């Protein structure tokens, strides 16, 4: 299955910038325990794992970009949250 046959640029934009909303409404993966934990604590990582499972054979470059966003996005969110908490004190 090719990513571009199933999804378009809007879905890719949603997974990159709004992973929780996008995976909640448009995910083909069932809601299991690990899925819910990933959705709550590391949504970018969840998107990268799903991308790896579904699209590694057909779109490896897209999967590598998903992993780069996962590490950069999740780390960036944590950094922003820490700086925001620091301002309140």
C-alpha cells in the first residue's frame, strides 16, 4: 500500500502538526493499550511507528522523515513545556 494512494498533503500536514487529532479521527489502527499510551504521551512517536509498520516498503523516505519529526517534535514539545512552566515561577 502506498501512502499517496491512501492519503494526501492535508493528512501529512495533520500528522506533522496535529498528531493527536489526526490519529484520533483518521487512524486505521485499533485502539489498544499501547496505542492509547502513545497517543497520550508521545503522539509523534506513535505516528512514526504506524508509518513504519504500514509504509516502510513503499515509502521509506517518508518514514525516515516521520522518525525525524518524532524525535524533533516530541523533544521540542517537552522543551517548550518546560520553558513555559519556568516562566510561571
